[in-house]
């Protein structure tokens, strides 16, 4: 059997709107932004991941950068294939003569059948012989070490780049879920709008992302506040580059509406939860994963809104891909994996 394993490449992919992570042999081998740079004239892919991100919003007319995923699903089919292919090549595996590639790919729980088929077709184009899909909340639950097969209710809130996935999981299945398209990208957009409206300064997506990382907050009062952050952009009145300094309180105000939408979705999911599982959730609390879980004060804000304990996963950014990796090792055991025949 080991001899045949040599000809098999097994990879788990968390195909995220903002970042794509790939696990091979139990290790995270790729952690790159989900973006490709394409030559407009020839249509060929120039760069993927970090290299393409460095070009983002800095290109001339012959080069365009494309983020193939929007709201957690494939929006640009060709670019998505180029990106997956480019990232798999980056692994640079020693196994040169594969006869069999096996993949488990993570998808949002609110995805349609057509969107599922698009993921399967993308996997086919990169020569995957055996492809399974797993829902993000289920992968997140596995990644943070929850026993998803037990008859105990757990609520997982995965705040990614394109979608926020909220699901109650028990007995290897999702009992009820909410998938909303308010997440990290929306936060970035809110910051760009706020800077334009409040300070008359135009900033790009990458700068807004840096603001979110450095002074992003869900609360206007934090016990350990971050230092104020200097922002460079273009003055909308004069057109001249300028710099201003902003505090975390301003960003908390800018993000308030989007965070309220996430709170509403959590309350809605709790309303839909059967009473026996609700009593489990009262004991176990809520689990936060995804990049959005790193937003300062978010756990405190959700805890005060729901009156429940909120746990932030260790290394929330990698929880989903770790869970996808666990599913890859146990494809025959987990009934919740979606095979091509299920679509």
C-alpha cells in the first residue's frame, strides 16, 4: 500500500476570498493571498499569491490583478483555475510522477449547487482524480478540536474574508446555519468609505487592510488599546498625497454597522436552534474562528449581546484549513464530506 501512496498527492485546500491555505502531509505548505496577476495581451498568468498581491492596485494597462473569489465563491472561473494551479506548483513536491491527486476543498455553507459544480470543475482542470467538499463551519469545528460526531450542540462562527458562516453542529451534521456576506472584505470597504467621508482622503484596499490589522476594533473602549496609526493617501480636495493619524475608536465607529449585521445573524441562528441543542450551547458557549475573530474586542461585544461565553480559537486563521486537513486524512469516516455524486 505504501508503494501506491508514493504516486498519490493528497492536499487539503481552504479556498478563501482573502487567503488560500493548502495542507500536504499534515503541514501547511501554502498560505498566500487569493489573487492572480494576468497579462491582458496574452492572457497568461504572471504571478499568484504574495507576488500578485504586491502588484495589486499598482499595475499598468497591460497587467491586471484579479481576485477570483467573491463572497466565498468562485466569481472568475479561469482566474480561479490559474490560481489553484499556480499555488499547487508552488508546493514544489518531490513526487514528480503522480498518477492520482486527491483533494478536499472547503466551501461556504450557503453555496448553491451550481457554485459547488464550479469548484468540482476547477479541481478537474488541475487534474484532481478524487475531490471532496467540506462546509467551512464543519472544517472550523474539526480544526479547533470539537468532536463533531457527538450528540452535543456546538455553535461555530467563522468570520472569513467574503462570508461569515454561523452553524450549529451535532452528530456529524449542520443542524441550522446562517451564511451572510458581511465579513473581512466588508470591514475593509467600511474603512475606505469612512476615510473618504470623514477625512477626505482616498486610500486603497491594501492600506485599509493594514488599518484593520493595526487599529481595527469592535469596541470604542478597549482595556489594552493599540497605538494610533499613520495613514497615507490622496487628498480628495487637492489631489496631493497626505498623511493623517487615526485611532482605534474611529475604526470601531466605522465598523459598527457591519458588526451589528453579524450579531443579528448570530441571534437569528440561535433562534433557529432546537431547544436541546440550545441548552448545550448555553454550557459550551460560542466558538469564533477565521481572520475576523482577531478583531479586537469582538468576543467581548458578541458575549455582551448574546449573554453567552465566547471562545476565540487558537490561531483562528488556520482553524479551517487544519480541519480540512483532518477531513482529508479521514475521507472514508466522515459522512458530511460532499462527493461529486451528491451534487
